[in-house]
């Protein structure tokens, strides 16, 4: 997949066609950046077999990067997705390919096959081993070729069974990288060659059964680990599976089933009740309710009528509708969401970079410790060669940096997919890392904390009419007007399902209001000038008028020719969700601020009503970023929440830029995080997820580093004087278990409650 950045910069996604074990990608990334001119950034995701490279196209190209990777021992190719024009190709087909044919799946099959074959040959090796016979008190008669069988069976296990590790070691050494494959190859190779020496060159106890069981457990551990990794990294496939493979194409009076990949812009599709919407479009016939929870996180079905947009992958719950296709391929909402999630999984928070470095140095440390272990036990004690070699092999095996390599990417994979399912699209995991430590969340007022609509906020009764009477008669008059105040009053009446009476002799009064006969009574609606024109006493209403005006609200009078019946106040209505949002954020210890171009009176009212910590009023769009900077200069970590268009400079200036209410247009350049729904409560959910994500990352790092810090000394024999040692085969199981534990811990993030 190729994306143009600014000028000559390009961002290209490559598929790595060879298995890359966790922990070695960091050095390879550095090598590509240092050795290939023009490469700006490299992000390798070993869990998805992908590599994203940002480079200057005037200095290098895709072919040079592929050639360099080949020199390093890795075959790779440009993602086919850049050539796909249909949704099926842009996402569904590509991910189907990934699901069934990626190298994690291929390696899992290989490890499973080699585990089973090694098990078959390990059983006779154990039975033929003199040490095992002695331990369990049985004796197999020597037929004259027992030793030869032992050598042959052990060789099959050591050479065939362990071959994936040898291939990986050769590849790593060609790249100038030391990884777990090198450690395993050293452990198995040294034990196997030593055993051959005891058979053909000198007399000593052999290592055949230890090496055979070591390889068996290594293979079994990697098989189980691969299963866990595929389960986690395959979470993205759940998004892809939302797209149905077939669509009902309307051709005249006929309905024809076609591949979703064949659908073109402008095609008419029939969506039956219970069916999935195959692609983005606009309703041209029928009404229904659509379940959009899998895309936006909105739990309630959304009503759709003619003219409304529908999103591919959502479910039609009730009526049949026809839609006109408006987007295909990478332009569809789901394709963009998948791209954002994949890019987020490729991005690296600081903790992952730290883990990658640690994994590299752990390998070097293991080799040094292994060499020192052998030197000490063989050269300075009377323990003997076999024991010294056993300790050395155990160190090599137990120190494999798989757990460190998996610790962060697994959490990233689960977190980004979980966020996407809840309508939160993470573009860069660094933003998630920062979000848990936010001090301030700054909201743009209009359309975020408020509805962005002029609506009725208060109805004040001043005579014998009730609230609904005032609203009903006012709306009956205003339905004839296009003024913004009129629309707000009529909308309130519709919201309350008030039936409006017929109005006779309606007439607008320029600069004052309007009049008409409703329910056989002359009704007036307008400003104070209209009341004075009618010679009506406004003293009784003055206190209420001043109170409402001090809150920045627009107030209109409703009267008859005899008296004022009531007041209707209108303003930009505060969303109900905003109250919950502010309360929830403050419970997390996060301060809340507001930016608005409104006057100070209006801003102060909204701030006081919501209980905000501070607000900035009368701010021009171009000055919003300076207000964010003011808070940052006071030492605060600041998130800015806006629409991603008018607020772009402020979103860029903030430590975390959050675009809210993006809907199907998720490609907001200025924000690191995009919220599909226009619901401020998702900010709280985001911070909760951020805290949960970073907790899992930290737990995995503590486990992985703590495991190695404890296991390596024990493997080297420091507790041998106390009778405590670890055999190589058990070291293999412990190493595999540590990797599986970090994967399972990452999976537990799915149970987090965001509310």
C-alpha cells in the first residue's frame, strides 16, 4: 500500500514473506534507516508480517528497499492493496489472504508438524537412552545397533525438527542481528555435536535425550505461542469479516447476486431485513433501522430514510431499502478504519522501543553469560564437561527474548482493534501512551459540548398559560417563518410532540416579531420593542429577562393584545452527555476547559453550568492553538477535542489531538485519535482504555524483564550448591510459558469496562 505524504515523501507498506521472531525488528529497522539512503522511518510489526517505510522517493524506491531486505535474508513485497480498486480487494480479500496464508499461520503449521514428528522420534530416543533406563529401572536388550538408532533418531530431531531455528539464525546473522534463533541454534547445535563426539570420538555421557526433549519442547512452545499470537493479531480480521462477499444488485426489475468486489459507484443495491450493507451508499428508497455498533460503537439502531447515508458492514434490522453506491475501495469507511488500525499497530510507543532494545541486548547478554557459565563450571570447578554444557545450554534457551518481543505488540493489537469497535480510531499509539497522563482536556464548545443548534432552553410562565400552551401557540406562528429563532421554537414543539393549531392572518412585523390568530386568539411573538408597540407592561418580566440574558440567551416574548403570557429563551443547547463527560473526567483527576468564539457571558454560563475548570471566550479560530500552548507552558499535558477542520491548528498543537464526530470521514490529518460518534463521553472511554492499555504494557514488561532477571542466574547454576537447577528441556517450557503469559495478559484487555 502506497500513500503520498508531503512533496517527495512516500509511505509504503511491505509484506514480509518470511517469519520474523519478536525482538529482532528493532535492529533491522535501524539497519534499513542507516544503510538505505532516503529512508526516514521504518516500523516493523512482526505480528502482522508487515513493514511500513517512509522514504524520500528522489533518493530511493521500493525496489532498493526490497533488495536490501533480501540481502538481510528476508523476502518482502509491496502490499498488493495499492493495486486494488474494490472494497473486496482493498480489505476483505487482502485480509482473507492474510488470515489463511500469512507466515505466522504457515509457521504454526510447520511447528505443529515438526512437533508431532519430533514426538514420534523422541519416544524411542528416551527408551534407548541409558540414563533414562537407569532412572526408571528397565533395560532394553542391545541388538548391536541401539547406539546407531539413537544417533539416527536424535539426528532427525536435531537437524529436521530444529531446522526453523537454524534458518532463522542464518537469516539473522546475514542481517548482522543476534536473536533467539541464534541462541536456540547454539544450544541445540552444541549439545548435538557434543553427543556425536561422545559416540564417535571420545568416551563420555551423551546428550541425545536432553537435546531431543529440548527440541520437542521448543517446537511445542512455539506452536502454542503461534496459536496465541494469531488469535490476537487476527482480531483485525473481525472488522474485515463485516463486509459480505455478495451483494444484491438491482438491474431493471431483476435482482442479481454479484461479488461485492464487482460493485461500482452509482450501482443500485437492495438490502433486505437482516442483511448486511455491503458497501457505503445513500438510501434512495425505503426506511429502516441500521445497527451501526460494529463501526461507530453506537448501541442503539439508527433510523434511515431516503437521503441518509449507510455504511458498509452494518446490519439492516427492519425494512427493505435500496441504496445508491457512493464509495468503493479505499474510500469506504471500513477500508479507512482498517488502514488506521493497521497503521496504529505499526506505530510504536516509547515502551515498545524500550522493549525492542532490551530484547536485543538480552540476546547479547545471554551469549556472554552462557560463555562465562561454561568457562566457570568447566574451568574452575570439578563438575565436569556434561554439567557445564548443560548449564550453558539452559542459559541460551531460557534467555530467548520472545516474551520481551511480544510484550507490547500484543497489547497494541488488542487495544487498537478494541478501540475501533467502540468508534475510537487510534492513528498513533504514542497518543494512547500520553492520554493516560493527561492533565487537561480542552473542548471546542459549539457542536461538541453543545448541540451546535439554536434551541429552546427555558420557558417562563407569566400568566394563566402553561408552558405547553406558550410553546404550542408560539410554534404555530413561527412555523411560517425561516428565522433561526423560529426554527428553534418549532423544533422544540416537535420534540415534545405538541400538535400545532392552524394560524390565520399571519403577518411578520419587521424588526419586532410576528402576529397571527391561533385558537381564536390574537397571539404575538417578538422582542421588547414589540411589547412596547402593543403598550404591554414588561416590568413583571424584567427580573426573569435579565437573568436569562445574563446567561447569554436570546429571549422572546409571547403575548396577546392584553398581556404578556410568557418568555421563551433560546441558546446553543448544552448536550446532556456533556454533564456526564465533565463529571467522569474530573473523577479521573483530569481538568476540563472550553474554547469558544462566543462572548464571555455565554461562555461563562456554559462553563458554570457544566462545572468546567476554566474557559477561553471570544477566541478566533486562528488563535485557538495559542490557548492550548498557554496551558502547556504551565506544565500541563493537554488534549484538544474539536471537529478536525476548523480546529486543525489547535489539534496539532495539543499533546493529543482528538477529532470528534468524524462519522464516515475518518481520514482527519490533524488528529492522532478520531472519534466516529459526536459523543463527548467517548473522551472518558478513551482515557479509560489508555490507562488499561498502558497497565497491560507495563505488566507485560515487568513480567518479561523480571522473568529473565530471575531465570538466567538460576539457569547459570547459582543455586546449584543448594540443589536447585533447571534442565534445558524445562527451560524451553518455561521460556514458551513466559511468552504465552504475556499474550494471555494482552487478551485480558478485552474485558476492560470503558463505561
